[in-house]
């Protein structure tokens, strides 16, 4: 566990090089924006994309896109940014002692002393309240779904202490938007959204296992559990199962959504989405090297594109 804990100007060790927080944000705001991972936008994308999946499939399901859906899409984007920030702040509060022992995370604002725990709590609450304001513009069923999402968010940081499968809990939290956005459009929850939710969880197991391999050595020393440690040298084989699960479940969600009112052409176009997504995941597998941290973070960040690929096909299906 050797390495520089923190650069002189407080930059986080795994932040995106040249990010706007370190280069443009006022100095007083940087520690808080770093708590929210604003210098690492991939997490916001991974939280937002399932929301857009859910919204697109909901529009395909009832064939009734409305102007309000534009606000749902924008509201989900703003809410994803805020709730990802609140969730990361909560994670850093609960993990501050663990983060101080891991090379990649000891430069984070709390263990490095940039922000106190009390300041972090205030920042977390502020972000959550702003997200609540956005949530209250949706229908009642979606508001209830949003409130329920706090349960997996609250549990996730502790999962690595009691299970080898904390990535499942991350998946439960990060893909909740598929349920929420579907409900925001339709006013109720239906089976296609639930199946899509499980497809997202399988996808999360894929990309977060790749991510977790960066910390596998440190995690073993301090006793933190993860699928990366559980799978070890068998990781590639397990990732193949998650790839198949993601594609199969998403295809099933598409069929259940499109079979109600969509045309055959729309169904075929939409089904091409999970197929293309699967090829992108297969490309990641071909480049996987669990001993190369630079490659691991590169593949992890590539999952923004992985998730956007089926969305493009879903939107195209709406025009068919």
C-alpha cells in the first residue's frame, strides 16, 4: 500500500486528468465537489443510463411519448448527479477509516483532511434535499419509488463488510432509476421495468468487478470483501456469465415492453440494443488484464458507452 496520499493541491489520485473541478472550480468548492466525485463523472453516467433505459422502454411500451418525458429525462440527469454525489459522500463518511488504508482512496477529502465529517454530512444532506425538490415534480408513484431508493443507497457502503457480493448491493442502488423513470412515465410499475432492473444489476456486477480489481491487494490486507477477491483469476469466466445475463435479461425486458403496442420493426430495432451492448462487453473482456490498474480503470470508464449503446437503439425503435 505505497503511493502518494495526496497531491499538493488536493487532487484525488484516480481523478480524470484535467477535470473541471481541479482546473476551473473555485478553490473553496473543490473538496466538496471531490466528495461528490464530480472530478470522476463516470459514476453519474452509470447511475443515469438505467433511468434513460427505463424511460425509453416505457415510451415504447405504451407508444405515447409526451413533452413531460423531456423533463423526466432532464430531471433524472440532475437527480443522478445530485444523488450520486450524496451517495458518494455517504460512502466516504462510512468508509473513512478504510479509505485511509488503501492507496487509491487515501487521498479522498475526508481521510486526507480536506473536509471534516460534520462538513461532509451537511454537504450530503444539501445534495439530497435538492434531489428531493426534483423528485417532487414527478408523479406520486415515482416519488414513492425515489424514497424507497434510499434503502439500498444506505446499505451499500456496509455490504463489503458482511458479504463477498457487495457489487450486488451497488447494482440494487445504481439501477433503481430504471424503475423510477418507468414509473414517472407510466404512473405504475410493470414487469418490463423489473426485468430491465435485473439486467442492470448484472451489468453492474460486470463493470464493478473490473473496477474492484484495482483494490484487491489492499482489500485483502484489511479484510474488505468484493467479487474481485472472490473470483480472483477466474474473473474473466464470471464476467462472461454477467455478460450473458445482462444481454438476456435486457432482451426479455425489450420483448415484454414492445410486444404490447410496438410494431415488429420497432421490436427488431430495440432488440439490436442488448445485442450490440453484449458485443461491447465482449470487447472489454478481450482487453481485460486484472494485474494492470491503468487498463482496469480504462475498461471501467468505457461502460458509459456500453450503456448508451442500447439506449440509441431504444430511441430509434420509438421512431419506427
